[in-house]
C-alpha cells in the first residue's frame, strides 16, 4: 500500500472516530480526531467543516471562521462551509458579511439540490433580525446622547438667563432680584425651560415607541428572498412565497417546491389575497419599513 493510500485510510479512521464523538456531543475530543485527520490529509474539505461545526457548538467563533475559510478554499461549493461561516460571522457581529455567506449557502443548496428544509432560511432571517437590532441599539444610544445634550443646553441657557438677573447692579445700594417683577421673570424662565424640556422628552418618547414596533414578522417574509413579500402566492403544499422569487426558482432551479420538494409548476400558484391584505396594512402602519429592507 502506498504512503498516500495509507494516510488516506488513517485520516478516514480519525474522521469516523471524530463523527462518533460528535454524536455523543464530545466536541473537544472530536476536534482532536478531526485535527489528526487533517494532519494526515490536509486537503480534504470535509475534515475542516466537521471540525468547524465542533468549534461552532463550543462557541469558538474565530476557530470556526478559520476552518470554514480553509474548507471553502479547498471546496468553493461547500454548502456547510458557507453555512457555518455565516453563523460564526453573525455571532461576531459581522452581520453584513454573515448574511452574504448564508445566502451563498442557500443558493448553493438549491443549485446542488441539497435539502436543508427551512434551516438556512431561518438562520438568514435571524441574522437579519440581529443586524436590525444591532443598528437599532446603536441608533438608540445616539438618540439618548442627543437628548442628554439638548437637555443640558437648555438647562445651561436657563441658568445663564437667571444669572444675568442676579448680576449686581452698578449701584451697590440696590438689592439684586428683590422686586416682584424680577421674581416673575425668573418664574417665566423656569416655566419656559420646563415647557421646552417636556416637549423634547415627549418627542423622544414618541420616537422610542415607534422604534419598539420596528420589526417585520417572519410570516410576512418570503422563504426565498427573506424579505417582505410584495406579491404573495400559495402553493398546493400550503407554503406562501413571493411570486417573483418562486417563479424564478421554478425557471432556473427546477419545478419543485423549495421547502417541501413536491412537484410544482407556475400554473399551480394561487394569489394569497388575505396575506396580501395583511402586508399592505402592515406597510401603511409602518412608515419606517423602507429603511429596514
């Protein structure tokens, strides 16, 4: 037996042992086995994706990313490598890049006719939700900083106005702010300040309420594009898709339902009028939606 064949046999044994350990959820031990398989045969993409999945289970994001990138280098059409890479990128808050890799995994799965059910599409929706939440948190932090800044400016302005009233006159025999008129002026300054502060707080509170409603429900999103549907249609299997997405799938990928894998043709698509009505109502009630897509 040649040394190459011997290394291949040894690496396969390590991989099989790693698979057994993985099934038992012994991820650290499985990583050791896959690493030994890689030492024997460093050019096998599967060994890296297997080890990447173990790292993913252990929340070792950087190691997951490194193994996935190596797997893609060896096998550019590895669905698993792109899928695991997207998940790890999402966990490191690299949401845009994560979504790119997850969509690539989704597209490859369709091209290669590999059935992942709704797993990849669900992960993409979650990644988009996390990206939106991350941006919302950033916006919220900026808004709080702005609100505090404006309140501080108004307070400083109020204090300056009162201080000017309190400034002693040139004639030292005159008391500072003792007259009723001056007291009234202080009251007006205080009232004006409080009115402006209340109005500012009200505006920010209203904006906060609008922000809390900024989320597109999963059931309004297409299972192919993962975006808000524009022209929802329903298949005989009961799955709703956006018309443009499902027609493109039927023309380019194959005549089957992407989720159920049942045979499907364009003439079987029926407009989902009730869903269309729900979507239109949702859009009318949420003016922010264009910025979320």
